[in-house]
């Protein structure tokens, strides 16, 4: 193996063998990968909405990597911005007031463009660590206010907020908890805002939303409002099923939070920077957050970067207490990394210049209409849902009775694999038999038609098998 490693280039089989021998992959069957019974894909190049692997196969990327390559692959202006910054200054830390022009520019534009009354930006590398930061800020804020018991964080069933210790605990999917000693204490759970599965007979979306708000109110009262510090939610559920909120949901939820002085953390990791057809999901649903979590689209995944945007009322408490408590004792070596913030500014230049949210709104409307036309009424389709450039098809054994397939049939995974065999990458979501779409926001209407046609053909193939 050492002789192979010394060579300038490896052939495809050597890359696969080396990877199986040495790489621990996330969310991968370890035995299957190590022993070659699970597929290994060596991705070599990408352009626009398509990737190409080492075997020469081309795929439409119907999931934009992991919801993240919003501006599409191969944008040379971003690569040039990274290169120019690397030649000037590749790295310096942001501790103790050190900054760069790119970091200051990015922070200013994020505060200006973010929803709500925002004040400051703290940087990390992933959505997971940004939500860890937000949890610490909630605890810090309430300690500084003299409310040391007001620390519990309410998250929702099927919400996704990361896979680190606290963010993984806030995630409401047991798949992320099993055998990992999660969730940790101090994280509470409230109901998922999914009308299709959660509504009672004859209950309208508005009535269902009010019931979810009442349940949240009752949970806070049961725990004691003096113990509940924050509520975290994605404007649109992502990994939990790509589920837009029912009508009236966010106004009703925010009323409860204001009543009990509970901070609202808006997790915009997926929905930020245009995915819903608005710049932020908060803009679309009238959400006024105290803290905002961003990642993914801020650099379109060209370089890792995340951020916690801190609201004015939270930051004011932090600043006013700083002379007494000392420096803000939180940070990472790579907070505000020099190359990452340069990439983010280049990406946001594109987002603003090309009106990426406007493109997502127009093309997303076409995507939603095309999916409904292709999938509504199929005998295994329970629900077609989505907003902007994110959508999902939920498969069920009996749509009329809303009966799920037996898990061992793995219907969602089989349809996703059938799509892949036909040159389309979609995601089999981890909760239920769900095919998820979250393509690059620059995908054309013609590519949307091609993507949906392949997905429909893959679905019919599995229907015939069933």
C-alpha cells in the first residue's frame, strides 16, 4: 500500500481499495463498505447540476450534495476568490479581536440581510457546531440575566439540528441517537408539524397548528417556564421529511414563546439563502428569531463554514455583562476562517447578482407542479409536498387508510436506488418511505423535467416489483 501512496495518481480500483481500508465514512454501513458489499462512488468532476464519477457515469444531483450546493458546481469565480485570498493570506485566527477585510464584510452583510433584529455573527464550520454554539448562548444569556434554571431547550419530533452531542440531542430522529447515548438531559420534545400524519379526523391545518401550539404551551407550563430557555425549529422540516409547516403554525408557536419568554432559534441551515424561494425561510413564514443557525448555502459548500447570528436583545445582555464576567469564552481555531469567508462573500455576490432566491421561486413552482402531475394518484403515493426547490414524495401501502409499508420492504431506499441506476441522485429520507429532492437552485426547468421523469420511472419500476 505504501508504494501505491507514493505514486502521483491512482487508478479507480486503487482509490476504492485505499478508501475501504482507511476511511471511516459518515452514515455508511461499516462492514459493507470495508468488505466491498456496499457501493463506493468515487466522485471526480461536477458542473452545474451534474456530477461524474471515476467510472465515467454522469448523474443529475437531485439533492445538491446534502442540500448545500445552491449555486451549482463548477463556479470558477468562487474558486478564484478562494485562490486570491490564499495567495494574500490563507489563515489567521479571529480570537481577541483579530479580523480580516473579508470577515468584516461578511459579518456586516449577514446582519443586514438576516431576518429579525440581528446584531452579531459568530462563525463555525458546520450546522452542528453552530447549534452547539446557540445552545451555549442560550445558557450564557440566562445565566447573565440571573435565571440559572432557565436552560431547557425544546426541539420537535423529526427535527434535524446536527449530529454532535447537544445538536444531536436536539435532533428528533432516533436513528441519530441509537447506541450513541443521546439525547442528553435538558432537551425536551414537542410534536412534529406534519398535518398528513398528525391531524385528527376532520382537523384543518389551522386547527392542527393551534393544537400543536397548545401542546407546546402545556409542555412549558408542565416543566415550568422558569426552566425553559429556548425552542429550536427549522422553518421547513428538512431531514425529518422535507415538510413545509401547516397554515398558521409559526404565528401560533411564536405567540406561545413570547408569552413564556422563551428564545426562538431558527435553524436556517437548509432553508437559508434561497432554498424556499425567499432569502430565508423566516422571511417566507413571518418568523422573528432570536438566534439563527446558518451553514450549507452560505458558501454553497465550496468551503466549510457555519454561523450563529445573534439577535439584538440577546447580544445586548451579553455585552452589558462583559465587564463583569470577562471575555466571551467560546470559539474555535477556525472561527471565521480566512478562506471560508472569502468563499462566502463570492457566493453571496452570486446569490444577490443572479437573484438565486427568485430563480428558486420560479423553478421551484415548476418543480412542485411537475411532481404533482407525475405522482398524484399513484397507488403507493400518500403525499406530494414541498416548497421552492425542496420537495418530497411519501410512499404508503394504502393512501386511503394512510397505512405505511412494512419497514423490511425498504420501499423508499429501493426507489432511490432505482433512480440512481437511471442516473439521478435523490435521497431516501430516514423517517418513513420518502424520496427527497433538494437540487441546486440554478437547475433549469428542462433539467427539472428530466429529473422528475427519471424519478417517476424509478417509482413505477419498484411498484411493479411490489
